[in-house]
């Protein structure tokens, strides 16, 4: 167990008290008087002893049997006092660490808990906001089950003590990524304020270092927003969810993703798709996919060029379409494996390492079991629109 940092034992005119200080006082935690046994037990709790271990130590101190009912009762009462004061949580069997006020955002079934200046929260995140919460600062202070599907984003107003170290994974003009056994280190060479971010590989925590606070808030916000996108993709990967940035449309109550595989600007073509009857939405954005039972869900996430009000309801995926420029409209004769690879290369999910790349490919391979992945060659005319519609309507993988 870990001891809350804001509690101490103070003797006042011969009487011992367990008292809060600092943040403990600010959060209105109470103190209590302790007898000799309480002072003794507190010292062992500070070392991480649980209830059974404390009982054994108290019995040894008193020189009585370890199963003495009086000792067990004393320890139970003492732990109950600490629980009543919110110093421990008996159900979790650990001491609560210092608390922080988190802004909470629910995105595609995952939770992002932001602790930092509220002026750096991008407006795109506001549609995903849920009730804020007070939670322990240290991830180790909550159970592994509670950490599931959760990422804590901490803003640190200083330069990191140690710049990114470990194996160099990738280098572009926008970002350099290193990794060690536990973390990914992101360096942003052209950022003016946020120069480094560290993300745990399980996605549970991201620390963003802001080194220049003299910039306009909107500039810092933009850098924080983009960094949070990268950290969220790691969280999603850890929970079996993967991102595509592509054109998408909602047709016949299903979602379809359009991935360009030759760099051609398909904006005009995909916008025409919106003229189809039954098309409810057609836009360019980043979507997150997850396999749910025998179908695939498509979620909206805040990073992209379009926001929908109905952000926390997934749409069932109907298919992934990889488009290539051609003078004629026809289906590619590519193998299933080629279709999977082409779709994978259109993903937004990171491919910094072999593990990440293999994870993306494996995911798309699984997606192909439930929805078709088409390789379509077409021109950018109305005939192409009709051909794409006929492929979708037929639902034929071949």
C-alpha cells in the first residue's frame, strides 16, 4: 500500500493526531486522534503493510499470539478509521495517493483524463466531455481493472529532465519517435512550445512537456491537441481499436471507408457519393474501428475535419474501399492479401515498430473476415459513382 502524502502524525501537548496538510487541507480532509497502537500501525502502513501484515506486527509488538482477537479487532478498527477519512479504500486494498482534478472525455468507448490548464483543451474535444472527476495522481494508486480503457494526460510546465532515449523508431520533419521497454518518446522539432511527449506503451498515461508558455494560448492548444491525437492512437492500439483517416459515408445504415491508394485527390468523387439516396453523411475525418462480436464498429473521434453531434454512438462498418485512378471502372483482380495490405497502408494508427505494424495488418486481416475490402479502379465521373454504388449494393467480395 502507498501512503497519502498529505497526512502526518503530530503530537500536540502529549496527544498524537493524524493530520492532513497541504492539498489534504485544501480538499477538506479530516484528522483524528491516535492512541499508541494507532501510531504504531501508522508507521507500518507507511511502509506498505496490508491489514494482515499490520496485525502480525502489532501482535509481535505486544508479545501475544498473531490470531489474538483483541489485536485483530484493534487493526480492523484502525483501518476502518482510515477508510472513513478517505485515506484508504478497503475494497481496493490500497491507500489513496494525492488527488488531482481531471477533465474527462469519452472517445470511442475509451476515456481520456486530462490534467492541465483548461485553456489548452481544444474545442473539438468538448463534444466528448463527460463529468470531471477527482482521482489519484499516480496510476499505481488504482487497480489494474480500473485503469483499463483509460488514459491520463498530464501537462508539465517545464522542459523534461531527460530528452527521449532508447531505440530510434522513426524520424520525419514533424516528429521523431524513440522507444524503450516501457515508453514511446515523441520529439516535435518544429513545435514552438510542446517539444516532447512520453506515452506508456499500454496507453495508460501520457506526459506532455510545455517549455514555452509565452505563446498565445491557441498556439499551445493546437500543439497539445495534435500530441493528444498521437497518444490516443497508442491507447486505442492497446485496446484493439485502430484508426483510419479517409472519406467515409453512411449508407443504408452502415458506414463505408474510402481509402485512396495512389495519392489522387478523390474529394470531388467522394463528395458526389453524398448525392446517392440513403446517404446520411459523407465527410473526411479520422474514424476508429473495433471488432465487436461478428461485426465491425466505426466510431467518430475528434481528430479530423468534421464533427458530428452524435459522437458516442458507433456505426456498423459495411466495407473498406481502396480506390485507384483508372480510365475504366472495374474491380481489381488483386488477391485478398493485397487488398488487406493496401487497406493497412491507409491507416492512421502508428507503424513505428514491427509490433505496431504487425498489429495493424493483423487487425485489417480480422476485419476482412466480417466486411469486404474492395480494390476499385475508376475514373472520376458519374459513371464511377454508379459503379461504386453497384459494388456496395451487391456486397460481393469478388
